[in-house]
C-alpha cells in the first residue's frame, strides 16, 4: 500500500536466521520472529535488562523485565485495563477531549509541532490508565526531559557522566514528587480501578511504582507519539492514502493504521535470551543460553500479516496495542478533518541505537497560509 518514510536499512534476506561473529543470533523473518517471541523458554534481553538485573533482589522489577508463570499471571490480572471494551467505554471520551484540546492549540497558533501535540495526548491517556490523575501540571514536560533525543551515559568518572547521573536522579525525583506520590497517597486511602491501585494491592512500594510508571512511559507514551507522527507523515504526503483514510469508517481507518504500524514500527528489534533450545519453522535450532535479536523492521517486510511484529508477540506482546491505535485514530481523524492542513517540511529523523527506536523532530504542521515561510 505504501513505502517506508523512515529508512531502517532493513531488506528482505535469503538467510532468515544466522549467528554473527559476536555469537548473537539474528532472526529476520516473520515466522521465525514469532517462534522466538512466543516461546515461553526465552526471556527478556536488551531494553536495559542488564541494569535492572543489578538492582537489589528485594526491589520489585518493572513487569517489562518479568518472565515465566509470574509474568503471565500478572498479565492475566491486568489485561482488563487494556481490553477493546474498556478502551471504548472508559477512555474514548477522554481521548476526544484531549485531542480536541490539542487540535485547538494548532488552530489557535496556525501551526504546531506534531510531536508535542501527540505526546501530550499519549501522556494524558496513559495517566488515566495508570492512575496518575492527581499529578501536578507539567507531566508531559517532565517526561519529555526524561527521554531526550540524545541520552548521555551516567557515571562518576567524568564531569559529563556526573552531569547525566545527576540529571537522571533529579528527573526521577521530580516525577516521583509531582506525579507518583500524589497518586499513591490517594490510592493508599482508597483503591481505584487503575494500575497503581493494582500495584499497591500487590505490595509494591512507592519507588517500585515509580519505576513501573517510567517503564510504561517509555514503552507506551513515547512509542505512541512516534507512531502518530509517522502515520501523519504518510497521510500528509500520500493523497490517495489520505483520501481513503478520510472516507473510511473506523474499521477501515484502523486497517490503514495497522498497515502503517507494519511499515514504521517504533522499535526496530526485540532482544531475547534462550533458556532452552528453540526450533525455528525452517528447522534451525538455537541452543540454550544464546542471545537472539528479532528484527521487527525486517520481519515486517512480510505482508502476510498486519501489523507484523510491531506490537511484539507472545507473553510480552504490547497490552496497549488497541489503546494506541484507538487514540491515534481519534487524533488523526480530527487533524485531517481540517481543510488545508499540511506538513511544512519533512521531519528530522533520529535513531536511538540502544533501543532500536526512532524519533521524529521538527514536524511542523500548518493550518494557515500565513505560516508557509517558516
């Protein structure tokens, strides 16, 4: 239907699985990727798991880093927060209100950075699911600073390392004091139907809840922002696609968004470590104790299924997939209902090699002829 706007240097390969000189397995086809991600004998690798492993054993790890029966039981208990019915009944009105607010910002100014509008949308929706409803103003700003375009390496052996260590500590403290602590106080007195209340019931402390909230921010809010921007880039530059999107009902629009999610996955790869042999569909056997890099960008070139592996698969499949598609559709439908909305210039694309993610910057959209010169 369309071609990629974001060059991930991913090409189809005649070798769907191979082991490189460093001993890392690379799985690049859809069937093989699914087999690895669905295998219950593989565990998380990458995404900072090495750092998390160094935490004291008494500290409750974010669920992203759990595996096995404990993880599956947690996912079963919290699945209710992300079902399509729940999203439709509990969050749809909020999505419309926040999207209207952000489109109003665009209309009032005549132009705006789409990454800022979409991030505030993603943050406010995620806050409702998590239970951060007592936050002080500025949550989106605090989280945006937590995920800069270029993240330095914290440490104590150089002035720059000390700066980044201090910066990260300050931002953790700011989010704790202004977002997490107020929510925990309210829910300690009276539980509500949200993720923080569930964590309190599980015995999680304030620091552990903070860690979970930051993980959710990275896994959900940031990726949703980037997907909305990538989808808007396609719609702004493909007249036929935009016409189909505008004319379609919700199911048709969802299908378009799923296809765009296949083309532009916010994460290029997912990493796993095997704890038992894994047999791929082609017969290749990956032994226990191996590192495996599943290339989403390459696997998604297979058009056999949409959205491919964009939302992962198996025990760690993204629980918020429907939530992300729903809020993206509501926002984009309102954006492209504006006659004359257009992209001033292609966005600047940056990549985070540590997470295999992209970010789109300076994505200025305009609804006013007077802004063309910028």
